[in-house]
C-alpha cells in the first residue's frame, strides 16, 4: 500500500479508495476526507444525480473522484463494479463499506418481510458482495484496508429497530471473521460503530440537541485514522459516542 504515515494532505497520494453509499451523509464525509488526503476515490450509490453533485463539488479543488452507479444488493451490479475496478485501476487499496439502510421504526413482529429483506440485503449481503468483488484485488497486491461502517446498535439492543440492530450485529461478526481470514495477506479489516449520527438517515435525532450529536465528519476522521496507522498496527474496532449525550 502507498504511504499512509500521517493524516495530512497527500498522505494517501496514489492510493485507490472505494466508498459505497458515498453520495450523502457519512459516505459523503468519508469521500471528501479521503479525497483531501490525496487518494483517488471511486464512490458508488443508487442516486446518480446526487453522486455527480458531490463529484462536481470536489473536482474544482483538484481532487480525483469517480462515480459509478452501483446497487450493492444486486450481484451483477457489484460484479460489474469489480471488473471495472480491475480494468481501470488494477487494484484497490481502501474499501469502505458504508452503504446501509435503517428500515422503519416498529415492533419486529409487525415488520413486513420485504422490509426485513431490504435491511439485510443492503447492510449485510451487500457487504459480502463487495468483499467478493474487491478482496481478490487486495490479495494480489498483498495489502489493503477494508472498513465496514456498522453501529453501536450492533453492540447493544435496539427496541423498535431489532432488524437493523441484528443486521449490524451480523456485520460485526462478519468483520471479525474476515479480518482473521485476511490478516495473513497483510489486509486489515476494521469496523467502526458510531452512535446516532446527525444525518437524514437518523430518525432518532427527533427531540435531540443535534449540535451534540455525532457528525458525519467524526466517522470520516476515524476512517482517516485507520488508513494512516503504521503497518505493524491493526485497530480492529472503533466505537464512537458523543461526548455529551444529546
């Protein structure tokens, strides 16, 4: 992997980073952070217009960004992304699996099976699809960093959000297992578990002091920390809480 010694400008110069769900919220912040650090950032999402807007914001600053329409729940779409990454770049140094959905707030026994499928297909199956597409490139290179964006709901019970919570518990377990599978290839697989973040995604910000809530940039900062650690260091898990409860 290319130089990743500091979090300053150009510390990721020459690196290829892929971010799913990069058009808004936490994903947008991560794309911006990695681009400012000098990486070439390829980011995906289902809202092509929104992604193009983000790319237009970053381009005048000289940042290298590329948008690719990709639905992480669609195997053919993800496989096409993997083939394009191999053809156009030949490698991936950083993969951030950020795409996720929350689902409706309600009791589990009243949740529609279609809602259950949507949550798990995005939050868990989609990560598996991305790993399947990108990990071979990292193994060939003998290095890489994979960061899965989970939630403190993957550590704690979440009444009226049990399916979402279960998907994040599953993502955490997937991360721990894959981390052990890939350590021998010099690939580090980490998970970030933030509490409720002040984005449009979070229905739980109603009635909260949003200025006290975690901000998307807080998660992006953790990503920057992970991809700039020394080669002998492996931060496998980051839990993020607000300093003051909102």
